[in-house]
């Protein structure tokens, strides 16, 4: 893109101020800015004005509970293993997060949770996957989504640690797409004279980011039918779980989500249910007191199973929704930027919006989704906070309880 083309594009979208400092930049910086402008998705910025949600009709759904899973475990596992051996499953790790909230400077997956030895989050997730690789005798393609800022650090970390024993031919890194941040009037912020203020587009863009990185052809060439997508937070989760995959296939569901029984009705977790007959994850703040305390026919809480951000989606449906406009989550943030004079400002209160799509919203585009219960103390140890609930300390305690030496 040249300067005149950039001018026309920005003028069309009322964002001409992005070029205000263009003449002060070096040739290299000018080319970088033009490249950033060319890659902007203006539809995201402009869609928040017209974004409307449909009327809700949220209803609970029954989970496939632990006792039923145990009764059918052998059948589910055999079906899942056969699918994995056939190459039907690939993995996507959402690893774009930084460890800032944990007081850690680096990609969250590089955090050492060991006490007397090194034991990294990435290492634990790879080791969980290696269990299934050994069981099935099959390497599974493992895609890792980073963001633009932690890509190099993440890829280097894996290489330095010899991929923790995983076959490097089956590990693929790609970057999460970035979207511009705007002020309250919808004007794009600059973080430097030649740098648009960009932030990750949320984990809902993982499949489009995977495809734009050039990996769609590999999915097609390897005849991948399902993708298990999961977050970097949970150090105990089972990945490429053949029982989970086999249950989805055996019970005839299009997709599935791992869930845990809520610790108490008010726990701040999303719950897998339906909305207007479609699979849906209702956020904790959407539940009324009446819904929180509603009981099912067995006397259990109806909205009783929280999602763990571990899903299996079919590739054919993912391809169909790839260009669908996902629900847009507009997040008010304090956004560092330069003002009209080029002075850098780091605000101490919100001054604009960032835009995100969420993986949980993909559920609504699936025909059906199986809530698959897992044991909380065996498969749910998220690390989100430095102290307190869902912290490094609570995860370490659960790792020890599950036989890990830290």
C-alpha cells in the first residue's frame, strides 16, 4: 500500500489522523505504518455501533456426568483412540497471554510452577498430551497461538527445552490477529507516531488466525476432522482426551465442552446451556437469583456445571463460520497512547475501547454441544491470579494432590 491509497482508505473510514506524523517518520517507519493501515479490519471498529444482541431464552441442559462416563469409559476411550490413530484430531493451545497479573514478565506458559525443580506450564501441557501420544502410538498436530509480542519468546522457549520431548514436526506456532484500540469517539489510537495501538482480538479469533497463518491447508491435507482447543491457564487439564472425544462421537454430538460441578451456586464461571435452542454459555452475571437456585428433576442445581475452556469443535463447522461476524465484546480499558502533539500518555483510568471475540461464543454456531463433566480436583487447576483463588499456590496444591513432585 502506498501513501495515497492509505489516505483514501483512512478518509473513507474517518481515520485520517493516523497519518498525522507520517512526514516525521523514517522511510522504514513509513512503510511499517502503511503496512499496519493495510491490515486494519475497519469492520470491527464500525460494527460496535450496530451490534445488537437477540432476545435471550436461556435454558439449562444436562451434563454427561461422571458416573455415566465411568460406566461407558472403555467404549468412549476405544472410539476416541481409533479417531486419534486415524489422524482425526488436532490441538490448539491458546497461549497469547502474558504473566503480568502473576507478577511475571513473559508468556504465561513459561511460568515455572515448581518449587524444588523447574516445572513449566507449557511442560505440563505437553506432558499431558504425550500420555495420549504414547497410548495411541500416534503424534498429534499441536498448534500454539501466541500474540505478536510473545511469539518469538514462546517459540524460542520451546526450542531451548527441546519441545519437552514432543516431535517438533508436529508443533506449529501462529500469531493471534491484532485489532486497533479506539477512543470513545471511535478514533484509532496511536501508541507512537508510526505505530497504531493494537491489541489481541480475543481468543474467539483463534481459527481465523490459524487459517490466515497458512495452516488451513495442513488441516485439509491431514484430513483433520476435530480440533481440541484449550487455554494455557489450566495446568491439570487432560488434552486430546480420548474419552472426551469418544463420548462426543458415540453420543452423536457435533461438539463438546469440558465442565466441572460448580463449587457453589454463585461461583463466577460460565455455564453451558442453550439459548433459543442453540448451545450457549451463559456468563455468571447473566444468571438471575431464580436461575442460580433452579433445581432439576434430580434435585440438583440446574445451572450447575461451569466451563473450563476446553472444547472440541468439528473442522467442517469451523470452516463454515470462519467468515461469520462473531459477537463483539467491547471492553473499556485504560489505553496508553500519544496525544495530538505526539506526547505519550499513560492514563490511570479507562479512556477507550478494545475489541474482542471469545471462543465460548463459537458454541452458538455448533448444532449441538455435549457438556462433559470432569473431576474438579483432577482436571481443574487454573492459574489466573498471583494469590488467593485460582492462583499459583492453589494450582501447586492440586498438582501435589495429584501426585506431582514440585
